[in-house]
């Protein structure tokens, strides 16, 4: 297998991972997680102040706010297949779009 020019083969190209996911979150990525959680909290409180009543709002109000969450819950989520039953939140598909604030009881 020969490569030419910009498409020259290298060891990562031959056997590396296609998507490189770091094994832990960096400090700036943790800050962005916290800011996203706070943004969601702000939206929920704004909807509550507007006077809207619905079941989805009741469920959202039952979830903990960002400042009430433990770091373990902010940056990891439950995984039945992971060692210790927790895995980094950044390893979850579409993790910026789904709520990760609720875990099974005891985890």
C-alpha cells in the first residue's frame, strides 16, 4: 500500500482509532458542561416564571440544578457495561443534547 503526497500512510492512519476520544474531560470542556447545565437551568426557570404548566415542566423542576449536582453526576453517567458502572459523560452519544441529570438509585 503506497501513499502519495497528502495521502501518505502513517501509523495512525494504518491502525489508529477513527475517532479520538480523550479518556477524561479537560478543564475547558468541564467548564462548557457546567455552562450548558446552567443554561438549561435558566430556560427551565424562565418557563416556570412565564406561568406555563405542563408535565414536562414538572419533571424538569424535579431534576437537580447545576449547583446542587455532585461532580460525579456532572461529568459521568451510569453505564451497566462499564467497570464501576460509571463512564465519562463525553463518551455518551449526543451527550450535549440529552439530560444526564438522572441516574438509577444508588449510582
